[in-house]
């Protein structure tokens, strides 16, 4: 098969056209052939009846019958007549057909088509009684003219089909080439698109046909690629920045220890403590980056099991209270069973409660509510500093920080809520947030209920 789709479509179009044309012509020839055979059978039947009627009204003695008068009505020169007596002797023969012998006493009254003696013949044998004597009339039709016509028609159709197939191929090629001309434009434009020119788009012309929809789909894909590429660049830039800070701090303390820490124990302890802290923060950041990377390439497999949300929340609260002893953390609601990956849901709740604790002032209050309506839900409320309304649409973006709420004093990597959102969506749930500056925030997570364990 040729590589160009234009040729392939033209060939396919020509092949389909050829099959249809050949089928129609074969049907015409086949139908015409049997129509001509039917007409020949009708001719020999009529001719046999005419001869029998003339013989019946002629003289009584067969030998005295005027043959020219009786058989002069045979209009077709390819119709032959023989008359046999009961002993098989030929009483009359309109033409010399000695080379063609057809039994006269079989298939009486039924026209028959035979292909013998290198001829295509139709014959009819009839029984005739005159003066108590039995005679047999045999009328034979040679179909050479009809078959010559069929052969001529076949030759004409053959050349007509060849011309039609050639015309269909050329026409199909030209029409297809014109129809696919926009594809050449698309190829040319797409070759000019690279990472530095993702903003380039295909121009869309004409009606809403398949090629227009293809161009729009490609433009939509470029929109997504450009957005994804921009996110990736921001992600790499932010990750580099986040890693640069602890590395710079560690490097500074190492230089300080190298100069004075060998002899000054206080400086040594301060440097070791700072390096440990920055190492832990960098380790935490790397773990979160790896988690998001595995989430993006779908390599994290959920291990779902049925468990009680409230019991899991009690475990998380016990852990968080060890870190934030000055926060008032309350749990309320009812036991609700869900089928999910317990490890990931536990991480989700840790992120939400840790986030609330960081941005709640000393002796602040954090409430965790577990319940279900049509879906299971987790609500985490705090009376902290809140989030400005214009920042709410962006808080789940990776490395997104709000200056007033996420200063270096609170720590964090800006990835927690991104991870939380990913966990929720992987479980088929939803996460929503309401917040007001100075009054606090409320995060609501909705999950499908495990009906089998309800």
C-alpha cells in the first residue's frame, strides 16, 4: 500500500466502485442471458404450436402435405424443424442438421436448453397424431446470434468498466487531495511548534467538518500542553527554590562549624541542630515531591479496605496533640464506614489538621466533624487567621503560598493541600473550603459511602 493517504483513499474508492460496477454488470449479463434463453424457449413453443395447427388442417396424407406452405411461417433463420414418424424416420427436415442429433421422443412438451455439439441450442419435442399415425415434431433454436450479442456486450462492458475504474481512481485522488489539503497545512504548522512556541495555534476555516474538529481538538490539546508545561516549569522552579534554601542554610552552618565549631561547643551544638532541622525539612519536601510525581504517573496503587472514619480520626488527633500541645482539638460526629486506602486517608486528615494548627493562634480551637448524609464527610474547622477570598481558588496549587498566612515561621512546603486534593480525587471524592480573614477556615471532604458495610 502507498504511504500517502490520498492514494490509499483513491485506491479504496476505486476498488469499491469496481466491485459495485462489476457486480451490476455481471447481474445485467446474467439476467439478459436467461431472458434470451426464456425468449428462445417461448419461440420454439410458439413455432411448434403453429406447425402442429397447420399440419392438422392440411391434407390427410403426410406425404402430400405442401411443405413450403406449412413451414414458410418460420421467420427466424436459426430455427430448424424435424418431423419423425413413429419408427424414427425423418418425414421432414427444414435444414440439414445431420451433425446435430437430438432424441425426438424425450422431454415431450417441455422446452430444453442444451450446450452440445459446440452449439447453444433450445429445443422442444411434441407428439402429433394424424390419421391414426404418430408423428414427432422437433423444433430447434440455435442461439448463436444471442450469444454473439452477449459476447459483444461483455467486451463493451469490460472496456467501459476499465475506463470507469480509471476515471473513478483519478477523480477520487483529485477529490481526496483537495479535501485533505488542510492536512498539509496542519503538518506544516505543527512542525513549527516546539517547547518555545507552544502558544502557536492552528487556524480554523470552513464548516464544522471532521478536519475542522481535528484542528480544534489539536488546539485544545496545545492549550492543555501549554498549561501543563507552564505548571511543570513553575513546579521545577519552585522545587529548586525550596531545595536551594535549606541547602544554603546547611552550607552556611557547615562553613561556620569548619571555622569555629571545632573549638566552640555552643556553636557546634547550634550548627548540628540547625543542620538536622534543615535536613528533616528537605527530606520532607523530597518525599512530598516524590509522592506527587508518583501520583502524576499513576504508579500509586490504592489499597482499599473498609474502616471507621471516626476511629481513624481519633488516631490522628492523638498524634497531632503530641506536636501542638497548646491547641484545643475536638472530635465530634458519628461512626461512618468508608472503603478507601486507610494510609492515604490518614495522611489527608493529618495534612488538614496540621494545616489548621499552623494557622491557628495559641490556645486556638480546631474541630473535626465526622458524619454522613448522602455521602460520608470530614469537616475540619479552625478559628485561625483565615484565607483571603481571592486566594481560595489557588490554595490547592503546588507551592502556592499566601504571604500573610504562610510565612517561614510556620514552616511547610506548600505541597500539603495539593497532596490532599490528589488523595480525595483518587477516591472519587470532593474537597471544598470556606474561609474568612480573621475568623478561620473550614475544609470539607466528601467521600462515597461503603454501602456494603453501612
